[in-house]
C-alpha cells in the first residue's frame, strides 16, 4: 500500500463528519494498516524520504516513557498515524495511567504489550492526579497538579503481534512493553483540550514523576527533541526489512 492509498483508507474508515469516529472504527482501520503486506510497502516507501520528511521528523521524538514515536502520516485534524518503537531500554520510565484527547487505536506489529484499564474508585490505590495540556502539535507538555485520587484496576489484557484495540478518549489506561515491541498507533480527531494523568503514590516513575516540579504543583516535562532524519529513516528501513520489504 502506498501513501495516498493509506490516506484514503483512513479517511473512509474514520469519516469526515462532525461526529468523532468510534474506537471500533479506529481499531478496524489500524488492524487493516498493520497487516504485514499493507504496512511493509507503506513503510518501505516512507523509508526513502520524500516531501513530507521534514514534517514527519519534526513530529517524531524519543518519548519520555522510553519509546521512539515516529509520525508516518499526518491527516490533521482528522488523524495522525504513528509507529511506536519500544526498544526495551534499561532505566525506561514506567508509563503513567492516563487517557487521551481523542479516540485512539493501536495494533501490535511485533512483540507484546500489556494493557491495564482503570477507573476512579473511593477505595482504590492512591495516586496523584494531573491535568495535561500541550502547546499545539509537537509542542511542549504542560502538567498541572490537580490533587490526590484513588483508582481501581478494571482489567488487564495482553496483546501480541496481529492483535489490535481501540479506546474511547476518556478511558484510563497504561501500556507496558514486555519485550522489544513495535506498534502502529492511530490518533483520531481531538474531542478534548486536556487529558488526565495519574501517578501512583507508592512509587516513583512515570511522566510526571520524571519531571522537575517548580514547587507549586506545575511539573516541567523535558522538551520534545525531534529525531534526526537519519535516525528516523533508519528505524523505518529496519521495520520494512523485518516485514520482508
């Protein structure tokens, strides 16, 4: 599949009306795109660079939670298609419990992840709640401390290669990579201006715990540093070869 075909598929599956796409329609789209015979040619085409290379690398960076986040296709404001490389680096910061501004979907291309879903509960585990905003596409994170909270684990599920899931924008969750893993990740049209982030109180780690706090509850996350084009293209080349292209 080539770039314009992928764009058409996403536009058709996600729709263009005023109503946001459902998590299931996002999941169906990402499952189709993540098939090796679909993703392989697309990534191979992108791995040689092109007119969109500067924009893609500007919005691709090493996430504070330990994975490389590479933009493949931008269809803003309707969608953003990314690939996440979880390298299994030692010392990576654990993922916080969080939700999103939009319905999202993810498909495991290689490796395995564990997903945990949570809900607020009066007698759940203690956590510190933050409200996160972002300064536009590719902009800095802004975290504002909201207060103490408690969360209850609803379910845990493991996803291996070939499996996919979709989540509503408000679903609280966290994802743990259990080995070096590649996932295809789809962001749909934004439904909210901010997200909720929870840091478990009994241990350090996570996006909010990894940042400097200015003393009044406003953590300052590290800046997003765009990946150099050579690194971006090399990661796509390695993925294409692993898919047989």
